[in-house]
């Protein structure tokens, strides 16, 4: 069996490449395209009579190289339509202080995006009710504002 595989590695690499391309087509994101390219490189090495070890080296080298070179770009451009959801969307928004913010007393609240949030001052300064502030970040269930 092993001798048959060694003698017919072109068929094995072609079948693996087709299987990986089918897997790629069946998934929503990029999952196996890099390995399909590695299988293509190994197939080419096999067609030129390369030894099995050389075919394996080409498979892994091309797969890892294309993964390393293209995955960050693919993630950047495929996830570029990501929209902030839930709490993240209030970061950077303006809010109205509805309860005096006093970090020492542990009190304060703001109204932002139609919701009431517990708030603390990012600078530590007290902020009076009615002031308009900007949300800097979220810590737990509190907005940090300034």
C-alpha cells in the first residue's frame, strides 16, 4: 500500500487539493486555501519526479508561507465590516450626566444612547449633573468619562 502511494503521489496530491478546495468552498471564511496551495506545490514537485520527502517539504513550506503572508491581510479585509455591538458602541459617544459623578463617594450616572449607565470620572475630578461628557472606555459595568 505504501509503495502504491509513493508511486502515485500525484493522484494523492491532486485529490487532497480538490478536497481542500471543496472544504474552502463549503465554509464562510478562509479555512483551507493555504493548504490547497501547498498541495498544488507538492503536486508540481511530484509531477517533476521529486522524492516524497521533497513533496512533503514543499507542501508544508508553501502552506505555512502563504498562511503567514496572507492571513493577517485576509482577516483585516474580511472583518472590515465588523460593527461594534452592545456596549462597545457607546465608546467615544457624548453622554449627559444625570447624577453628580464623584469617584471618592462612588456615585455618578450618565445617559447615553438611550440608556442609563453608572459612571466614573477618568481624571478623578467631580463632574456636575447636566454636564456633557465623552465616554472614554468601559470598566466592568461602569463608563469612564471625561
